[in-house]
C-alpha cells in the first residue's frame, strides 16, 4: 500500500531506484527514509531515478529483483532510461528451490457465504454467461460465419442498438444542401447510447458469439492442431452452452481433430455440437440453411438453463494486463493479486498468463510451485519459448511496447516484475501449456504470449469464466465468451476513458485507498458481473479472438 499521497515510492527494501508518483522537476531536493536526493534530471510521473551513483555494469533492482544493468554511468538522482539501462535478469533453476514458506490466506470472512448467479453445467462447472458459439475451422468459412451473423442476430432478438449512436443522416443532409467540408466537420453527430435489451425469444441465452480467424490451413500442421484444441477449449468453457462448427473439408484443421480434443477435455459432455462440412453439401445455401436450423435447435436447449446461486469457489478468474504503465505494478496488478489470494482462500481458481511478462521473476514462481514436476514444467516452457522467440528475431527482452517504455516500463524485467503481482502470493498449484484446461483450484500458470488479445483468447480457451484485465494506458479489448473486466491503474485514465474501463484502482496511487480495500471492492464487482452485470467490453461488442501461432508472438 502507498498510504497518504506522496511524491516518490520505494517498492521493495532491496530496490536502488525510486518511483515518481508525480512529475518531478530537475533540481528538486527530496527526502526518503532519512536520505536526501537532488534530482539531476526531470523525472516524469511513473518513471524511476537512481538512489546511488551507478557505474557501467552495476545491477539495478526494482520490486526486489534484478531488472537490468547500467549501460553507462548514472549519477544519483538521474532518470532511468533505455539509453542508460539494459535488460538483465537473475538465473533461475527448478533445481534450486529455496525453503517454502507456509502461505496464509487473507481474511475471507466477508466473502465465505457470498454467492453469484451462474449457469450450472452437468460436469460441475458454472458459467457466468450462457452463450452459443458459431465457429469456422478454417478461414475459408469466415464469410459464411458473417452471413449467419447477419441472418440470425437481429431476427432472433440478439441485436443491440449501436453502443454509440453516430448520426450520419446529419452529414448527408448537410452535403445535399451544399454544405462545405468545414460545415460537415463542425456537425455534432454523437447520439446517446441505446439501452441493451433483453432477448425476448431466448431470455436465458446471453448471446450468439461468432468467431473468425485466419488459420486452419496454409500454415504449419502444429498450428492447425493447436487451433482445434483452442476451439475445443472454447466449447468446453462453462460460459458456452453449445456450438455450430463450419468446415470446408480439405483443410488441415479437420473436424476429427476438434472432436478428439473435445473428447479428451470433456469425455462425458452433453453439450450439443453440430459439425457441418461444405464439401459434403450440394450448395452453400444448403450449408447455411442447415447451420441456421441446427443453431436454432441448439438455442432452444441452451435456453432451458437458468441462472442459479453458485458458491465463489466456482469462479475461475483469468489475470491479464495490457497497455501497462509505470503505475500498473503498484496499483492495479497488486489489487488483482489480492483478489487472487482472496479467491484462492475461498477455494476458487485463478490463472496468471503472459509468460514473456514473467521474465526475471521465474525463480520466485518456481519457489512457489507445489511440486518439483510443476517447477520443471514451468522452467522448461519458459526456456523453450524464449529460445524459439530469439531464433525468430525476438526474445523476451523485446517485449515492452513503445507505450510501455514511454510510461516507465524501460525493460522487460521491470514490466515482468510488476506484471507478476497479478498472481498474488499463494502457492502455484498447476502449470498449464497453451490450451491445457484448468482442473485444479488455486493459482495456475498458463503459457500464452504477452499480446493482449492472444493472451485473453488463451485464458478463455483454458476455462476462465471471468477475466480481470489491468491497463495503465487504456485498451479496447474483450472476449467473445468470457466477460473481461477492465481495471485502470490510475484515476486520470479512468476519467478519460471511462467508456471502456469498468473499475479504477487509482485511489491506491492517490493515497485514498489501500490495495486490500480496493481488492475487496473489485471482488464485489466480480460477483455482480458473474451474476449478469454487463461489462463495458460486452456493451461495446469487443469480441476479440486471435489464436496464437506458437512461438511467433511475444
């Protein structure tokens, strides 16, 4: 926690840099923990300055871990930048696990008797939504998916009025009346958002979700197989009632691969899944007609399930960050970490993804693994992923984006140390490779890229029924089947981009709230969303879906 509003912060006792919580002017004299500093550079908010004179090669620590080494001499009070700091991390090994500390869950008394209203599946899982999926096995079917969307959504009552009314008629009228370009540009064409209305025909179905992608054929066979496993995970997700699957017939991603994958994930599933292959049909119209009829029958079945109370241990929460800034690892991510610890204490599951953004904190996570087998698996996945990415011209060190760097995340190790805070302090119960399913309560590690949409796509594919997504810069991302709750790291961002962000943790930075208080408030909000409250990403129809082409993305 930060406590009362202050200008600078030391995150960990081992750190030899301080974080500016507000813009600091060059020449400013500051005092922290009985030591005085004079700034030799201006320090923008979210950035760091040195607490000692660094020589070339000296280690620099933040969050208590090595985050880089000095490329040039850096004076005390100097701004830390990409010009004077290079990425470096500590060596890690699953063979060098320190003595495990007995974990103590936080006080869960406020939540132990709480429930949410969810959709109970016959395998014991509970969905926070009840969706029907229409899926193409190959990009050749994307057009047919779009045709089905235009045919089904409005007719079956799943259409929504535009979330943001844009009055193009005003522009047409201005143009027809001879108005100039300047006159057109001066027109106010924004209208109030229309309310989302309840589906009158299938009130217990939250939506028909239409997935499109550019895979299934033409790439590597391994990518086609991974795609089939990902789609099987989407069908298996408790937020999904069933699916209509479109196939061309000759592609790498064959229907049988998907069927086999689903059979291994859920051998006793009773969800209706309809497979339609265009090359076995007499015409495209016949394919589409059959898809509409099968989907309609499936919706009738899906509508028979109603929301019922469920205990919080049925929540499976994905932990994600995107458009991160220098405050993300101080406010939003630790708040998610506290939510994770609360839910683990309640018997639920949380999933920490984005393996490139765990670079530099591997040993800490290895030490928290509950078995040598899981520690080895995590260590091996990290090493192989980084090696492959390096061969392809990247590597974990290339992960920070220009926006990250501009807002204080100078190296991947700095970004990772803050990103890992989303996982809280609980033991690591399981380590999952991409598309593997969450089957254990507690904290899970899931291998995905750091890319926002590829990672959220993977989290939903492994079974999360809610995703918490922190951002310091703002990003308009959602998921087709799993509600994505956007969490801002600072109040300024929340106020500026309130149309896409659901929850603010900026009070931690402002000194108005603690991490623990904010975490409890966020869990209360999660319960509301799990019971049907609409998140901004759902209202805006941000249904982003990008399968990971393994090793090609950070």
